[in-house]
C-alpha cells in the first residue's frame, strides 16, 4: 500500500502516533503565566473550564485500542494537573500491563511520594514542567513558590528510577520565553544535573488565541500540521477535538470542532472521519473553500509543521526504542 500524502508511515496512517488524553479539567496548583489555567484565579477556573474528569472505564477503552498498535503512545495531559486525577495510579497500572508507551506531563507539585513512585514505575516518559533553575524565575513564571519542593521531587524521582533500574525517560521542560539566554541556561542546567534524561524548550503558543499572543508572527497560510497527521486529542468526556488547544477555550470545544466521541466510535474510525480528511486535504492543497465550519487552523500562528526542524515529541518517543 502506498503511503498517503502527508503521512510518514502506513502505521501512522492507520492509527495516530500520539493519543493525547485530557484526564481532568479545571484544577491545578500552579498559576503559570503561559497557560490559560494559570492565567485565571483559582476560584474562577471551574466556571471557565468545568471540573470534569475522565472515567476509568473510558480510559481503559482508550488504552485497549492503543495497545493493538505498537507504534502508538498515550500521553496524559489535562486542562489542569493530571496528578490530581483520582484514577491516575489505577490508569497507569492498567496501561503499563497493556505494555503501552505512556507519557505524563506534570508540574510535579505534590507531597505524595507513593504517587511519584507510581509514575516512575508505570510511565515511559515523565515530563516535568519545572520551567526554571531558580526560585525567582519559578515564582515569576509558575506563579507559586514551590521550586524547592519540585526540585526535591525531581531528585527523588531520579534516584528512584536509578535504584530500581527503570527505563523511565525523565525530562525537564520550559516554555519558550523572551529571555533566550535563560532558556539556554535552563537546558544546560538540567542536562548537567545528572537527574534527568533530557531537557528542552517547549514552543510558546497562545492556545488558539486563548491567552495573549506575545509574538509578531503573521498569520500565514496553514500548512500540514502534526496535529492532523500524528496526534489525536481526547477530552475528559471522550469527545475528540480538532486540536488539544481547543480544550482550553471553555467547558467544551465548539461542536463543529469535535470529530466524535471514543465512547461511541473507535479511535481508528474517528481518525479517518470525513471532517479530518477534509482538513488534511485543505492543508495539503491550500484550498479551504470546502471547509464549512470555523476552523481554528486558519488563524493559527503556532502550528507544528510536518517539515519542522525542531525536535518534536516523536523524537522523545524514538529514544525509547521498540519496547
């Protein structure tokens, strides 16, 4: 079978490479300046984003399907902090037994050592949004004074991984800032710490204009984006959204930007749905005349082009090998 245009492999055409799963909404200990959640006072977050969480049954259904595609992976995000999801340890244990490559994105703001050990034992990749190398910058960008706690947790996590000879890939990440010198210092600091496997700078984005656009980028002609050729985005209720950033715009994405629900259709079926095929064709040809709904991609300044030279999430997954 010939690989369809835009896809890198037949496997990725058949099933997404990364399945992003939002397990919880509206709750986070941080007040990050670069995040829609952190930009809103804690007492107003539930009203803005809801307080839903994914059921364990829905998670297991997702995991069961992913487990049939060895190239695929399950990445736990949330419109908030995934460590606060009450089913997290059960879910991770289930996915681990299914031999799924799992990735959790977390602030690691917790006093629960057993939870830290659980993510170490059951996650393939643990990405910690520590964002800083000192208390002052942490307070400035994360909005809270927990740098010492998170630093201790990283050290504990690292030592636990080494002691138990786990293959967990531990990553320290930071959102791209206007201070490029600090960004470089961040990467160097954590890579030299002997505590993490890797460290990198995440691209800044406005969450589809949900927060302030701090760049002067022009809105360019939409190009083929990783989001539609390699990623799949599931909300806490099972709805599949056109882009993970759309989950931050309110309690639910716009109806037009929902492709289906994994409680009613399979991931594979939705991956080949008519709307997604229309978007892919429009991005390849540059002709959006047949798109009859308000597509966020048309005004996006922060897409992830398929031909990007930056190291994408796929790079981190490749470092895991086949197991």
